[in-house]
């Protein structure tokens, strides 16, 4: 296998981007090209990639011509270019402008129609219903409907509220007091306080209001998949988050995941992805509803997630699945993860303090003892002293974040007996 006949091009500089850089280094010992507007902490002082910084690269007016210029510069007769987006907005930009890059990129992305369906929650849940997938009771409201939206609630508090796409450029770059990636509210007064603050910002996107599915962080599930250029799923890995992040800007992101195996879920999601013609990477969030025994789908993200290195902890390399198909034209059967391992983005003492379920605590301790625990950013082959200091401070910062922001969802989000929707 000649690693010189392809070049991975990674869009972004967050934990997801560094995880992908590391996957490429581990599998192929080559330097990918990293395109971004600026380096974030996870990719600072790394020697594993060649960097191209492009001002306003994440803007629609800049992206297509800037990427086209890079693709044309690195194109060669015997070299395939593989482009890997590490955020929702880069994935959307690739989809919207894909026609401009045809013939230059070896891998494909979902169509704009499918992207719009997945990004629009009411359309997405209609799609779920048509394919026999369960989802939470949901209200989707426009910007002008936020204050009256609860009038149509047919479920009780507590509720979960979030922008239609918390990773979209419009929401990431708006500012208002109390801004979070996702909100949890026990009553209407709390909701209206947030809405009035949001209404004073320039965020004009839709708002998603959902019933809170009982259970803490460990009731969540995530599936990462790769579907080849013709829509066949080639790799799947199921994870059970055991702890989420709680700082406002990252609330709801996964902080630690144990990889699991469940062929029933694998087959159900595989059938869904293939039926809708999905291509590329997918990151699917869902939660187990103990009241019904069903898994409730929340969303599909059209890229690998920032926590997707949990797949590597389980012994699989998602980028190798992509490169095997897009570069080497290998047609392999789907690989389903079967190993149990721990991925974590926080120090061990955070897990010891905040993962309180006895069985999970014991399992985490055992996985550390078996050396089956992995951190995305702590990579011995890329740990010069500047990076070591930066990464160490990054991990230690989580300790203060949990001390300041942590709350127990299983306690604070108990269903209310009285009707507070009026």
C-alpha cells in the first residue's frame, strides 16, 4: 500500500481534527493538510500535519474558491485527494459547493436535499417515522414564535431546548447572556428568561423544544458510521457516554464514552442509512428511554464527532475505512465494533468524582487497569514540551469546569406533577 498516492485534507482544528490527524499518522505515517481559519488548543504545537490558514475560510463567500485553489495545487495524476470536514458548517459547505470540486475529491458527501432534511428537525423526525425510528416529542418554532411556543406543548416539564443546529455558524457566532449549546428547564419561567435574552441577539434560527427523556448521561448512546460512495455502510461503532461536558459552550458534548456492541441497533441504523442513500461519515445521537425500552433518536451529524476517537479506542480506524474505499477501491463487508474500551477527554479524577453509578465506576477502573483507556490529544509520538504543557492545561481546565457547572440531571430534571405549560 503506497501512502504517497493520496493526500488527506482536514477541515478544522478542534479535537475532532486532531483525532483525524492522529488516525492518519497511526495508519499511514504521513502528514495530512490541515485547513482552518486559526489553530485551536487541540492542534497547537503539533508536528503531525502541514498547516494552511485561510482567513474567513468558514464563510460561504470564501470557502469554495479557497478550497478549489488548494485542491488544484495538490492535484496530481497519481494522487487522490480525500477531504474530511470536522464540523457541521464545513460539512454543509462541502455539500453545497460539491459540484465545483467534482473530479478533484475522491470521496463523496450527502446531497443538499438530504442535508436540509437532516438539519430541519421536523423533516428529520418525519423521516424517522417513515423508517420506524423513535424520537422525542418535539416542537420546532421560528424566531418570532419563541415566547408562545410552549402553548402547543403536549408533554410536561422538564424540557430540553436547543437551537436547530447548535454547531451551525449562525449560532456559534451569536452572543447573548446565558448562551449554551443546549438548555435544560424545569419550568416555564426559566424558559422565558432564556428566550428574552436570545431574542436580543442576532440569532434568527429555529428553536427545538423537546421532552426530557429520563436518565443521566449514561442513558445516551452514539453510533459513528462510514458509508461508502455508493451508500453501503462499511464500519459502525456504538458507544455509551458515561459523562457529558457541562461548561455552557460545550454542554452536552461527550466527555467519556465506553464502546459497546449491539447488533440489533447496528442493523436498524444500517438499514436506515442505506435506505436514505447516506454517504460519508455519520454521527448519530440517541437516548435510551427506560419508560418504553426504546432508543430515541435526536440527530444525525454529517461528519465524525469531536468524541469519535472512541472508535479508535475500540480498535477501529474510521479513516482507514474511507481510504480503503475511496483511494484503493476495496469493497469490504461492514465491520461492526465488538470491543469494550474507554475514550475520555477529561482527567481520571473527574470520572472518579462524577460517574457515580457503581457498575460504571467499576468498569472504568477495570478498563484503566487493563490499559484500555485512550485520550485523543495525549499522543506520545506528538508530545513536544510546548504541546505537553498546552494539553496538560487543557485537561486540568476540565476539573474547574465540572466544579463550577456540573449538575445531576437525574435529580434536577425530575418530572413535575403540576401542569406548567400554560
